[in-house]
């Protein structure tokens, strides 16, 4: 992915906390082998109603300096933030029939082209919107006395030049574009228990069209969303 030349603003406290977790894992995570992107199939079973009134929180972290193999080397990857630090995103578990609060913390500061032209548009979330912070183009501007911080912003789409990755689940009509160097918060609900295929819709891998490597390997830029 191309490097961003604009200055990225300070990250939120939540992002800084995750940075401390990431530093404990070393500068690179070595994972070998490339997979092929599977068809977007869904296995659905009967779900049960939840009595909980609070959202179930899932936090994902996108890092960039992950060694794919000795030939490809650095690739971006999604990780889950668990009780013991960063975990594989190959199988993301969450409850069915309960409001999900998805937090995506993106450390990637380079944009990539989209597979489909409308993948920068939010869908499947509450209000078909996301809340974005920690991105200069969203929460800061240049004023007469210096930088002016404006807080976060609700977005229904992200400019094409600002999209680093997406979190996309076709079977749920869920598409969350993730801006460069940002923290994204989205709310959605999975109505039925089952296993749903998720992936990133930017050409963030390697090869002639950018769809190999991380983009087609489970636990990197694709995997399963398991609702039970």
C-alpha cells in the first residue's frame, strides 16, 4: 500500500493503550503460507433471544508490519483484542440476537483501491453509519492559531482516498469502510446464529491485482464471523 504523506494527528487514549499491547508482541508477527479466498457461503442455525440490554463489544486491531513469509514479508492483518492481548481474527465469536459494538483500531496510514466502487459506503450498521475518531481529515482542521480538534464524526461513507481497509460481511449486508489511522465504532446485530464469511474489500495484499497474500488468507484480511 502507498505511504501516506500527510501528518497523522494524535491517537485517542484507547488507541495508545492498544499500542502498548502491540509492542509486547514485537515489531513483526511471522506467519507463513497463503490461502485462497473462499466463496461467500453462510451456514445458519436457529438463534436464541438475549435478555442483555448492553452491547457486546468486539475490538479489532489492524496492524501493518506483519511478516507473511520470506518472499512477501510485510502485510496488513486484522487481530482481535482479547483478555491476553492480540489474538487471531480467523474466527470472530459473538452472540446472536444481541446488539454488537464493533471497535476497529487501524494503524495503517496508506490507502488502497476498492474491489467494488461502492465499498466506501457504510451498510448494515445502526443508521447505516459509523463513528470515526483519530483521523486528521475527520476530527481536526488548521485554524488561525494552530490545529483545531473537532472530536469524532458520524459518517455514512468514507472518501475513496481515505479508505485503508473494510470489514465486510455480505450475508449480513454489512460493510464498514475503515479510514487511515483511525478508530471506528459501529453497531449492528446478527439476527440468526451461524457462521458468516468476512473479508476486506480493498486490494491490500500482493500480486498483480493486490488480492493475494493477506487479502486471501484466513486470520489476515478474511475469516469467519461466528454467531451463537
